[in-house]
C-alpha cells in the first residue's frame, strides 16, 4: 500500500495490512500474498479490502472475490479499481489478452516464470461475479477533471445477514442496476448536522409494467403544490392509454381511453383539483374530418380523476417542452409552446426570408382560469426573437409571479417575469451578466440564461445551463477548468435585471433538476463537445451550494447523442424514489418503456 493510499484511507480505517503477490510497498508490507488464496487470514477478519489494478492480471476473478468476501467482516466494504482499458460494457468473461513480459523498466520485480497476464472483462461480468459470492455489488464511474479520464470502481458491501438465509441482492434483475459514488464533502459546521453522508447510491430500474402497457412514456410524477412534495401518483402516457401507479411505482394499472381516437398522449399535468391536463403530439398525417380533434395540432385534453374526457382544445399548435413548462398558481394555469423553428438557422433562410418565414411559428403562452376547460393566449414570442420557450413556472413565494424562459442561441436565451398572472410581462434578461466563460464566448454570456429546468427559492433561482457555453475544442478536459467549455450551475437574483453567480461546473448541458431532500440532482443530456456520450448526474448539496459533485455517468448503448430525460423528470423524490424519461438505449439496452425509476440512498 502506497503512502498516498494510506493517507486517503486513513480518515476511515485506523490500521492497515498491506500485501501483494510481487513487489515491496514499504515497512510492514507482506509480499507473496495471492488474492486467490488468502488462507493465511481468518474469516470475518478485516473491515474492508481495497485494491487498485489487482483484478487486471488474472482470470480467476470469482476465486479472488470469494476470498475477499470471506475475510471481510459482516458490514464490511470491498472496493477495487480496474483499468478502464481492460473493461468493456456487457458480459465478456475474463479473457487473457497478453502475457506480461518483464523488462528492465517494466514489471522488473515480477519473476520470469510468473505467467502473469493482462485481461479484459465485462463490467456486468464483474458485478455479477461480486453478487455471486455474496456482495451487494455496485459499479460507479468517476470522471477525473484533472486527468480527463474516467475511473471504474467496483464496490461491494458484505451484509450482516447470512446469505444462505435468503439475503436480497440489489441490482440482480436484468432491468435494474445500482451505481455508487463516494461523496468528497467538507462538513458545513453551521448546518447543525453531526456528520454528512459519505456515499450516494442510486438504483436504476425500468419498471415492470402489466400487459397492454407497451409503447408508454414517462408523463408525470404528480407534485402537490400545497404540500410542496411529490405524491405517490406516477403517470405514463401512450397511444389512447394511460398507465398509472398510485403507490410510487410498486404497482401499475393500464387505463385504456378510446375517447382520444388513437391519439398519442405525451405531456401530462395534474391540477390542484385532481383533474389531468394531457397533451397529444401532433401527427404528420392528413386531417381526418370525422375525428373530434385535429391530429395536426397539439390537442390538449382535460380528464377527470377517473380519466373521463371533460374537454378538448385544438388551440395549441405545439407541445410544451418538459416538466417545468407548465404550472398552476391559484386558479391560473399556464403553459408555453415549443415550436421547432429549426429552419431559421439554415443558410437558405437568410438568403430568402420571404420564402422560409411562413414555415416559422410564433411561440405562445396559453392561460386557463377555469381548470383547463378553455385556453387563451396571453403572450407571444416571435420566431425572429426566439426559437421556442423552455420553461414557465409560478413563483411559490410570490403568488401571481411567473418566470418564463426561452432559447436556443445566446441572443434567443431570455427570461421574462409576470407579476399579475400573465396579464403583462417584462424582459428581465441581463445581456452581460458578470460571469466568466471561455474566450470565444466573451460576447455570448446571455447563453447562460438557456435552461430547461429551474429551482425557485424565496430570494433566488437556480438552474443548470442547457448550453455548452463554449466551442467543441474548448470542451477538451485537458483545458484549464476556468477556460473550459461546458455547462455551469448558476444562482440568480430575483430582480428587474437578473444577475448571475456561478456555483460550479458540470459539462454536458443540464436537462432536469430533482430535489432529493439534502441535495439537488442535476441530470444532463449527452450531446456535444469532447465529453464521453454518457449523461452525467451531479449532486449539489443544499449546505454546500458552491461544490457540485459528479456522482454518476449513465450508460448510453448507442454511439449517438441522447437527450436522456428530455427535460421530463420528477420535480422531487418521494421516499428516495423519483422517475424520468429515457430513450430505449439509455441506462439499459433494450426496447423497454421510456421510463426510468431512480432509488436514491445517502449513506
């Protein structure tokens, strides 16, 4: 064990036994110990087993894990680092890649006849092997900002319950996996908590739905604006059907709704009186005049609590964007449209505006004051000014006050405020906020106001930018952090001109923010820059608002960008659980429902 390792582990473990098969690592080090045979040590002897680049050099992974499990006392911890270049996604068995040949400068302490090999192994294979021997197994990837490298750690907990007695092992189902991340935090003495959590685990699951629930999407985790908390009611949407859980995802029921004429139900919002506002995705097919609704429009249905249609409106032309694009304050409900308007960025548009302008659409804010039975436009954003609206949220601390945001380019990223429930709006965007961005973005600071989710506090607002805030070249992890492109977390004043304070760096553009009690989780897409195409999960603890911590990177099983949650996730967790949208190849590789269940634990 090196001095650096002892220093890192010394805060948790009082004494160490340093061993290796070959090589001497200091005073009191024991050489000649094979991880596949720890018979010199009694069972249940150590509080933990730690190793770096150990399992990289033999294929008898199960045997070594069995020995590690045996010598660890109940409640103890196993954690090991395996070189990323020796790991692959999936279930590849431990396979020899080459035999180690010692030279004067490479493994010169290894005997010629050692037969030591270099292997490759699947990440899933390693996790399953840990579970087979009895560990509660967790794999986590940590992104090191300094080196720009990803580190793969495998963490195991030896339960205090005898595994022969029927212990439950997390993450053993094919549609479930558990990630764990150590939290490098400094305790804030003013927060009054004796000890901060040192580990966050998140179990990701694709819910097992009943027959008839195929082709569904995450729609809504119902939030109580009165109690300021999520409820156990979770709603998935599909074509002419709803799938709902009223017990926080423990059971599900399919509700077929023939009255919507095979329309694809997509967005969902539950009102304070328990009715449901559900929006359809527009179709590209021809209008069927025999139908009640226009399939070319983003029809908004109002359902009662039992999913009976109360009213339908064809006034909206485009859907609202995500969870934070619709809200209610008193008897006022408002949402903002999200037209594509991408053609405005084409060179041909600039060359012939008169030809292309009819393809552009003004984005509108719709308001209802009768529970969603009728809708009226109260504000418009011309396509020359913005591409589309992103969020529209009521201020829970100031009744009648609403915050509206737009994107996508820097000059289109704006924030408006209404203090009279939408009767009038003022632009509160600061075109030159006092923030530091990469040099090429020195005149595009307004891009920091591009966001798709927001936390509204009593005297401030917090969001993560839905913008790389720089060029692709500057997103290289080797670039100094202050000069590196990548999204940031900002805290804003509530003023006639918003002033920003940077709270920390993230990387990929942020799409969702979830309140998990002690912290906010910022969940990103994986789209641009020189970052790996894996969405990030970053924790911002409420007692350390200037120290965001990356806690996970989510598997993406295709070599393409992904919006991951696409701005559709729970506002807050309930009993450690929340839900989000996912693509079929996000987190798990399969054509399963487009919903992901998250179970969070702070240890």
